[in-house]
């Protein structure tokens, strides 16, 4: 039992340390806080990001966003 | 071979749920022990979309036209997948990538899930709420919701693509950005070609 648990731990450890940790200089804490939210159940962050983008587009283009949607709807 | 197919059939739904809920951990597993047969199940999902698109795009319900449209879409998407994987592999190697081509091929295959969902929903909306959109309040409201849906799937796709390059090619953030910039520039030119051929107005990458 102990051996099995130890082997599982070693396997998991190797998996986690397989890739060197990503750093981005002084922005590393922000990067880690951002990425942490994308690792498990990323949808709230994805939807929040999309909301910001769409509101930005609406403020920029106004009702002309309907033109963009018309093009996209014909794009499949 | 039957065993491999059964294993892939058992794994595929778990992987899909994993890619939706726990993308980081799932992509780590896909890159290390993904089986080529899993791509077959992704191809089946794509085929369902191509069948829908062939029916929606072809105004006449003629078997020949439907089949021709279906094979054109399928060939275009398959070619794009092969070219995208080939380019990421080649350019990634220039930046010191260490992974395997198999890992990249399988993990990149899973990045097609958001693409298939977007194209499939868009083709269904084309029938149920056909364009053009008007600037009336309902038209603007639909446009905002549709853009929200599209942007969310795009961000999901970007996340999966990043994880694919991170785990399959073992690149860091800067190298992933550099590789993506080069490959996407080439794919942009390629997409113009697909547009002129009338296959995909929005690139099926």
C-alpha cells in the first residue's frame, strides 16, 4: 500500500516538474494569478474577457456590430 | 487495433469533459499518452458539422452537389489541420521544441473542438435566424450575444492552442508567442486562398 502510494506520488511529482515553471519577470505574480483561473473551470474568466471585448466593440462601433455579425454568420 | 479503438472510445468523452472543465491537467495527459485513434472521434464530430454545412450551403437538395460540397469541406479542413500541425512542428523546432509530432498532432486535434462547435452553431443559426442583422434593438441584442458566444469560444481555442504548444512542444511563453506569430502569418495567407476557393470564409483552423 505504501509502495503504491509512493509510486503514485513519484509519478505525479515527475509529471508536475516535467516542465520548468513559466516566469515573466516582474509580472510573474500577475501571470500566475491569471493562469491559475484558467487551469480549472476557465469559463467565468473566458466569459468575463469576452464581455469586456464585446462591450469595447459596441462602444467603438455602436450598432455597426450588426454588420460584423452578418459577416460572421455568413462565414461558416 | 480493436483494443486501441475501444480505449480511444472510452477516453474521448472523458477528454472532452476534461478539456471543458480542467484544460490544463487534461492537456498534460493528452500530450503524454494520447492515442492517434482519438483523432478519429474528433473527425467524426467534424464530419457531423460538414454534413450539416453541406445541407445548409447547398440550395438544391441534389445528392451530387451535397456530396461534392461535403468532400470539399472535409478535404479543406483536413488539409488545414495537416498544414497547421506541420507548420507548428517545423517552426517550433527552430525555436528548440523538444516534444513529439504525435503529441502535437493529437493535442492540436482537440483544439478543433471549439472550432467545430462555433461552425456548427453558426450554421444552425444561419437557418433559424438568417442574416443580415438589422440595427433594431432585437438585432443589436442578438449581435451582442452572438459576439459574446464567438469571443468566448475564441478565447477557449486560444487557451487550448497555448496548452497544446506548451505541453506537446515544451516551449515557454515567449517562444510560443514567436512560433504562433510566424505560423499564423503563413496561415493567414493560406486562409485567403481558402476564401477564394469558396471553402471557408472564416478559417477552419
